C-alpha cells in the first residue's frame, strides 16, 4: 500500500516514515521542505511548501491509497501571531480541508487525521475519563482549530465518499519529543528539586511506538472507517509518577 505522510519532518511524522516500510508499506513523505538528510528506502520525499487553502498536493497524492495527516500548526505556549486563532485556522482547518478535497479528487480511499485530546477539553472529573461520546469542549485556539478541522474533514467525506479516521491522542512521549515534556526532562537532568511529590493528578499518555502501531492499524483495517478514536497506553500517571 502507498501511504502519504504529511508533516513528515515532525516528531510523529518522521517516526511513521520509518515504521510504515517495516509494516510492508511504501511511503510518500510530504513536508514543507525536504530534509538535508533523508532515508530513501521505500520512502519518496515531496516538498509541498506551506500548508493552507492554496497548497498544491497533487504530486503527494497521485496513486496513493491512504493519507496519514500529521501536519499542523502545533500548540504554541508563547504565540507571537497577532491573531492566533486565524493562524491556527489557516493551517489546521483550511489546509486540512484542501488536503481532503484533493485527496478525494485523486482517488485516495482513506485519510487518517491526528487530532488532539484537547478537542474534548482540558480536564475531566475524577472517575469520568473522556470518551468519544462527549460533546467537544475545546478552550484555546489550537484545540478549537483541531475540532474545526475534524468537522471540515467530515464535511468533505459526506460529499466525496473519502473515508475518514480521527485519532485524538493525549501527550505523546518518546525519542525526540518536544514541548512541555522536553522542558520537564531538562529540569530532571539538572537534578533540581521539583514540587510535584504531593500532586494526586492522573494523566493518560501514549508512547510513540504505541501510537505508530495504532495508526498503522487505522491504515490497514476496514473497521476503522469513519471512526473517532481516543488512544492511550492504558496506564494513567500522576506528575510525580511521570518524573
């Protein structure tokens, strides 16, 4: 099977480009820029530039069976954009809609979209974890744009027949992780005392390898068609446990 991975230079996307060939698939890696050091074994690299409503995806989609859509404007802690929601919407909503429309026009059968558990909200009541039956409750520009992107994909699917699979992962950890977890790792390596021992919070996480395995199943299994999945390792940790 030929699979296009968008955001192929990113944390999840680059790992997918290594994992998919091991599962017997050929990969077309689509990214803003082709990296200077690349692994060409069963991987074809396509440069698509910035992702927005005008991105031309045709070279990345020709002859493709499935797309795993990792590319996104990521959650930014210190956003310098003058209008953050507009910036998120341009990439995550308009860019994803454009990809889905061109995928359908190119005869792609399925698009697997990596959304975010933040679509469900920021926190749960003790003993009541998030589920796919919850009403979405995004509270910041990033999570709102991910929810709007999901709706845009379903709208394209409704008029084209493109199969959609939505995956909402929690915090992903693994080699090369960035963001808050990377900051926490740096603090731990410094040996600084951290004020987390008394915290009784619990948080679901997912290891990169577990997520990759799940995404490959979403590519391969017919039963994943038109489903929304919440995924995690199955073991919830407090911040103290995580440290």
